[in-house]
């Protein structure tokens, strides 16, 4: 029998839980009776989400304020969780940020922050609890990648590359530890969360709200599904990325990114 994701009574640590998809994922897990560790930079917003989670059925909800984009941020969070006595059964690697524009207009400092948040942090947090999960014979991991993992991303190059790394590593880990670890990789497209605006782009017209994507992701995780690409449009994009040359995909992505930046 393949391993399955979290069930009632499990404790799940959710990164990037203060808003957007992370908040919606936390609420879905709360409705299933999970205990929650919620982390993000804004303690006040996290406490508000914790109250929401308790209201819909969370076993408990604890808040850990941490900036995972700074050096040592992931290690700080691990220390805080350990000091609290929280026993983590499952992890959602959701924290992220974006930036629109040519890579040459950015800086090494911004590059390092992106790689730290989108690559180093998921690796560091997962490794912190992986051996403990293996000794128990169960564990679960939900990694939030993107449809951007399937093609090059001009105008948001490091973000797409980081999401490609996360998806590849996540799917490989799911295969390696298939006997006991439930690893699900979620690759959503753009969502109506304010993420695009924060990255300097307009929202994509018709972008879905994050609530539906969160429901789809948690259901798939609980079933032990390894890859989730929600929506026919996103599945079509995945198919196109496998059929068309990467140079064509890069040109298409750039055209879309530039059109959103002009709005």
C-alpha cells in the first residue's frame, strides 16, 4: 500500500501560512482535524490565521514567526519548533516570493534570497525531520512548485528555475522513499492571491481563487498522489512543454510576462 498524507491527529507545519495559498492549505488541514504549526514573517497575520483554523476544527494551531529568505532563517525556525516541543508529522513547503523583470536588472543579493527561500529552505526543513519520520515509519511532505517548473521563464528567470529544481527533487524523493513517505508535488498556475502584484505584475485574467486549489492539493496529498497539476489549462501547458522546443516555450512565457508587466 502506498503511503498517504496527513490524517486527523497529525501535526503539520505549514510555511508561508499568513496569506494566499498557504492560509488556504492550513484551513483545509484544520478541517481534517490536524494540529498546525504556522510560520511566516508577520506574527499578527499568523495569529489571525491560527484563530480561523481553530474555528474550523484544528486540533491546535501554534505560530512561529520567521523570515525564511534570510541567512539562517530555516535553522532559526527549526530551533523554535524544537524548543516548543512540537512533534512534526508532516511539512508543507509553501513559502515563496516572486520578482518580475530581466535577470540582469536584479542583484546577487536578490538571487541568494530567492534560492535560499525556494531551494535551500525546503531542503533544510525536510532534512530536519526526515530521519525522525523514517524511524516512525511514516511522514508526509507537500511541496508547492508551479507550472513555471515546466519551461524557462524569461522576466522571472530565477523563480522558474527554482520551481523546476523543487519539482524535480520532490518527485525524485517520492520515488526514493516510496515505501513510507507520502510526497506530493503541487504545480498550480497563477492564482488570485496578490502574489503577482507583489512581484510587479498584473493578475492573469480569470486566475482561480486559492481555496479550490488548496482543496485539490490536500485531497491528493491524503490519497498519496505524487504530482498534482490542477485545471485543464495548466495540464495543457504541461503537455505543450513536453511537445514544443524549450526555445518556443521561452518566447511564449516572455510574451505573457511582458504583457502582464505593462498593465
